[in-house]
C-alpha cells in the first residue's frame, strides 16, 4: 500500500482517522521550544508555505512514476485490548506498467513465494499487460480522461488544505541533520469544503515537519479527532486512528516515502470491526524510463 502524497494522505478516511481536545501535538511527537527565528514566521507565511509544500508534493508524485521500489508491509490484527492476534507480512515490487502503478508480490512472511504462487502472480501481471497492450483507441482515450479528472480533483483538494486549518509554528528542529519547521494544524472552525475529498479534512489534525531549505515535507503525523464515515454503510473509521509517514531524498531529485506506521480502528458495513496496526518500509528505489517495460538505471542512493 502506497501512501498518498503529503496531506493527500489525510482524506484516506477508509484508512485512518487525528484526540479531540486541544491544539496539542500527538502524544508521541517530541516537543521542542520555539526559537526566536521560529516565532517570526507569521500565520500568512505559514499558510503560503503549506500551499507551496503541497504543490511540490504533487510534483514528487509525478516523479515517483519514474521509479520502481520494494514495499514491505507488516500487518498486525489486534484484539480489543490492543494485543496482537495475528501478523502477516507481504513484500512487493512496485513498478509502472503502461502508465499504471502496479504491485508484484514477491514474498510472504519474509519467505519467497512458492513456485505455484509465483506462477499465479506472473500470470496476473501478464493479464494486466495484455489488457493494456490490446486496449482500443477509445478505451485509451477514456482512461486518459479519467486520469486527468483524478489529477484535477487532487489539485483542487491540495488547494483547499491551506484554508481548512489554523496553523501554528511549534518549533524549529533538526531532523537527520536538516533544519525543519515543525507546524501544527488544527481544523479551522467554519471551513466550508468545496471538493468531495475536502469534507474529511475537519476530521483530522496533524503535525508536519518541513525542511527549511527546500520547502519539502519530511515527516507527517496525523490523527483522527472524530469518527469518519465513508459512504452510507461502507465504513466508519474511529477517532484516535493515526498515521505517521517519513520521507527521504532520492537520487538528489525527489522526496519519496521511506517509512509509514498506521494504527486504525475501522468498522466495515457497520458489522465487522478491524483494529489494525501496520508498518510499511519502502526501499531500493531504482529509476527507469519506459511505459512498457522496466529498464533499471542502477541502484539509487538514498540521502538523509
């Protein structure tokens, strides 16, 4: 599972949901004193910074399509007391296939797939390949129009983020040798969403670490402050669900996911409840240039 970009992760209400009291940071977020330089950043400057960060993140999303990578997803099912009932680990290679990002399962519970399972996975990928290769001009046009519509919706959503919150510069911190703005965001009373996705924004608060030099977000800690309903009877994500995402600079050109932690309590179809903790590692980014086949250009060095 790939995290959606920057604050685009917030409306994944079928996934997560940011304590109801206070403009206090999440409990596990380290506190820091506000420096003099931090206190001079005005509210309007912070809001403009958030807009710039969101736009840059959209660019990162485009650039990620030039990369393949490995995703290791460790999922823990929890009981009512928060104890682990079962664990499943899935490792996948994420790649582009005719313009679509797909995942090819390569291991389960840190063991390579059996010959039978590997063959099934290869067959699935081949079917996807054949479907795209054989699509008609009309089908391709329809698909591209839908993709452009999705991108436009994402752009509209990004534009609403800066208006949906009251921001506060909590501190200046050093994170992996880089100077960071540490910004807290609380839902702004009276915010009227325009897009469909933006209606979820008032259900979340977050803290974001933004690198001062480049204006890129490096870490995001978001938490549901209210129950989020998705669809009429589809799902209810409960208050207190949380997501933390960390990014890394790759190939000296783009910021991409490195680590994600998720704790979510969700009820599906108002019947079955799932209490899940996930830990996802992203690694081995490799760059390629092809819409139809993978052409690795060598291992990419990740920088702190």
